[in-house]
C-alpha cells in the first residue's frame, strides 16, 4: 500500500512548512492537503509532481513506492 498521505506530512514537516504554505506552493487548497495527509484523497498526478518539486524528491519517494516490500 502506498503511504502518500503519511509521506506528504513527513516531507512537509521536514521542510518546515505548513499545510497552507504547501497549498500555496502547489496551487491547491489547504483543505486538499489536509485530505491527502489524512488519507481521504489522493493527489492528481500533476499535484503529486508539484509536491515532489517542493520537497525535492522523486514521485517514488513521495508515494512510498520505493519503500514497498516485494511479495
């Protein structure tokens, strides 16, 4: 399972920015950031790419795909 919400929250806190700041930097609403972090919504590909730019990470890191264990 991908941990997008958890990763967004962790990366945001590591970067030292608020949900409102992240929303401003990515062109979305703070409400959407809140929903993503709580696991209630998934970001669009475009939003995920903007977040990855802000966090200076890959989409794999953002989504948690590189942390998945092979079955």
